[in-house]
């Protein structure tokens, strides 16, 4: 899928961010950033809060639809433990889920879940912007190089990255934030397109996979019920349009 171009931004780096993906973390990390951009004018976000946003996005695919995310993906294990620890319903709404996590950040399972996905995901998402700097570097040293480089890159390099990482926060580059906001819908589709392709590898026999990465749509029948109650008050007889038999 082709994403919108921008003369001032290295869009080709963003286009390649999901290349050679072996787990779902980057997809949900980017979705979390896009969700924050949609809901807030802020440019600085706590990494923990973005991970909570990730959990909200992946909750239904794991707990409600029981999708398989693969052996290398640790999201399923952590979220299953979280569900059991607090006896959370599979169909809980996102805002209530957020409240549970936010009010229990000192809980061992919550703390471990947040740490697991804040330790690497924010850094490794930026890998395409620092391929030269990371070439030949041992894995345990990459986070520091990415973090240090991100603090310089946003303003001084032609290949500047989307955000800078400082301790427990990220700060979006204003030009990237504007790009994300302007093309929000397309970028979300770009993420879902890649996510579905990833999930198909482990869920080849699951029908309607594209619908199972979202909470089930709630169909409200209030207006329909009101309409038919009003119709039923009429004196005229009602006949079924299929059998032509009179309806009570």
C-alpha cells in the first residue's frame, strides 16, 4: 500500500517500517501514536500511556476473537495474564480497560506488561531511520544509539525521524505530527493492511479476519423498535412480504 508523499519528509523510511516484521508490536505502537494524535494536540507522550493504548487496540483480537499472533509474539501471554488477574470481561470497553490498567500500574503483572513493550518497541520502530548507525552494532547497544540519535535527528538531518526518545517519553517532530494528522485515515489503513497480512500467516483458516481486528460493531435497534411499535398501533392489517400471511 502506498502512503501519501511529502516533499519535506523521508516518507520512504516510514513506508519500510514494517518490513521483515516478526511480531505485531510495531503495528500497534504506530496505531497508538495515531490514536493520540487524533485525540490530542500534544506532541509529547508518556511511553507507558502509549503501551496502554496498544493494549486497548489488541484486547479484542486476543480475548474476544482468540486470534493467533504467533510464537514470537508475547502480547497474547501478557494480556491473558492481565485478564485473569483482574477478572476482566472479554468485551470490556476501552475506556474501562484503561482505568483498570492506569489504577494498577504497581501491580506486578501490569508493570511487567508495560515494561516488556516499552523496553524495545519505541526504539526499534525507528530502525529504518538509523540503519547506517546501527550496522554491526550488538543488539543490547542499539537502544542507546537510537535514543541518542533521535535527539539530534528530528531537526538536523534530512532523514529526521518522527519522534525523539527521552527517558520515559517520546516527543513528536512537529512536521511529522502534522503529516500524521493530515493523513490519519490513510495511515491507519496502512497499518491495518500490514497487520492483516501478518495475522493471515497464523490464522489462515479464520474467516472475516479483517473484521476481527476491531471490537464487534454494536447494532442499536432503538429506532427500529420505535418504528415498528408505531406501525403496530395502526388499525390496518400487516402482511408478511415473503409469505403474504397476516402478522400479529
